[in-house]
C-alpha cells in the first residue's frame, strides 16, 4: 500500500507523532524502548522523509545517538505544545478530583465495601464528592489543599 500526503499533511503527521511521543516517552526517554520500539521506529521513518517533503528545516539529524529530532523552529512554531499543555491541565484536575473522590468514598463506606461495589455503583456514589471537589478546586485551586502526615 502506498499513501500519498501533501507537504502540509506531512507537518500534521509530525504534530501527531510529537503528541504520541509525549505520551509514550515523556516521562522516560529510552533509546531502547522495548515494546515501544515500533512506535519510535515509525517516527524515525517518517522524520526521514522530511527533506523529500520540503520540511528539512523542521527535522534535524544527529549522529549520537543516530536519530532524527524536530528542530527548534518546529518547536517554536508548532501548536502541539499548546495542545499538550491544555490536555495536561485538564487531565491533572480530572485525575485529582477522581482520586480524591475515591478516597472520600472509601473513608465514608470502608475500603472493602467500596471494592465490592460494581464500577457503576462506585461511580454514582463518588459523584457527590466529585461535584463538591470540582467546585472547591474551581473556586480555590490548590490553596486549601494540605498534606497531613500521620
């Protein structure tokens, strides 16, 4: 199979690869990514077409390690970082609320009872905590959050 893409679509594909790379390698850059290797290999294959696609100003090649990387020009002009920052911001609050609402439910009902609940029951019982936490964080951010050592 052969896929034809335009030069503009090539840059879109670069953006998509950057977002995937952020998720796969953002917290642990690994030159030998094991099960993630196929994604790194595909990324490198696509970046290897930069010159042919008229995007060699967006991709550079380094010998040590032998890899293609997006250039500073790409980083400075791509909207990808803004998308990822917005995603991270939203997922932070969502995850914080989800985890705290589960803790509050466990404190109220007891861990063994909560763990025996169906996912739907647990979700519904957490909802009042979610709503209260959402309002709290929307109003005060993290300013009222403290860690209590026990």
